[in-house]
C-alpha cells in the first residue's frame, strides 16, 4: 500500500525506485486514474405515515419505479418541487386534510440524494391501491429499504 501511495503514483510513477519494477505490467506508463465521482442527483420527497389504530399503510412499489422496486414503503411523492408542494399532492391522494410534520431527514440510494419530509396522519377513509395495513411488529415480513426504517424510527415505531 505504501508503494502505491509514494512510488507508483497515478500521474508520475517513480519506476526506478520501485522494488517491484521487474514484474510490473504498467512499467513506465501512468496508471489509469481513479474513476471520477458523479455528483448526486438531488430530489425532494414527501412521505406519509398513514395510521389506522396501531397499523400503518404500506405500499408495494412493484416493477415500474426506478427506485425501491418490489419493496414495501410508506406512500411517497418524489420531485424537484419543494417538499410542501409534494406533501399537498400526497395528502390529496389519500383525502387527508391535516397531517403532522414529524421531521426531515436525508437518504442516499445509488446516485440519488433525497431530502425527505415525513408526515403522519390518521386515515379518514378506506385506502385503495396495492398495499396493506401493517403492524410494526409484523413489518419484517415485508421486504423494505433502510429508508423506511429511518422513517419508522422518526414515527416512533422501531420494531422494524
């Protein structure tokens, strides 16, 4: 490791000083540089922990989305819009008029960096769609991401 840091440098290798120069395959040529990091794609997300008694509404993402395929999660709305605009769309989808802002957190998935605003609300009507009411103690039965674990901790249901 010391040789790579002090002698076999990417831009200017010091081959004459190297004790391994006899068997070196890159002898005399600069080493290929390290891969440049790609800046993260930043997105906002509103997430809703919809609750009915002790259970939470969880949705299966299915095959269509680019992220979190086939995983279960709280309903979410992604976009470049501010979090409050995303939250209004999400609340309207479930017919919720009032929600409590639980907190904000960040989460990275691959090249994405999400700024998440988490809301909680009581369900006022029957929920339709591909999902289920899940008690926190049963949540481990549903495949989910660490993103949802962070949200569950904020909501106060840490049994994931």
